[in-house]
C-alpha cells in the first residue's frame, strides 16, 4: 500500500469514527473523565499515547497487520489536530 493510501485510509477511519462517536477531542476528554472517576488520572493525550503504544506493539508482533498501522496513523493525526486547540 502506498503512503498516500495509508494516509487516506487513516483519514477515512477518523471520519468514520467521528460519525459514530463525535468530536475526537470531546470523546477522549470524556474517556479521561471516566478513567479519573476510576482513579486513573490520564489526559486525553496520554490515552492516545497508550493506544498508539498498543498499536505499535501489535505491529511488532505482526508487521503485516494493516488495521493496526491505520489506527496508529489515525491516532497520531488526532494529536496533530488537537495542537490547534
């Protein structure tokens, strides 16, 4: 798969999830609030970092797993979007 195709697929995935879950920053703010309630004090950025770590680890185990690669790119792109906030 070409680089551009990976980026397009990641963008499509973010848009699809945004349609299901709403704004990504608001969604991860909500996740952080739920985790804080459970005693885990993580920011939305830290939650994304955990998810990116999981995806990177999965790619270490199976470098041909395209879904993990797409998700890793999508999570990283979300951080870029949040820089504008």
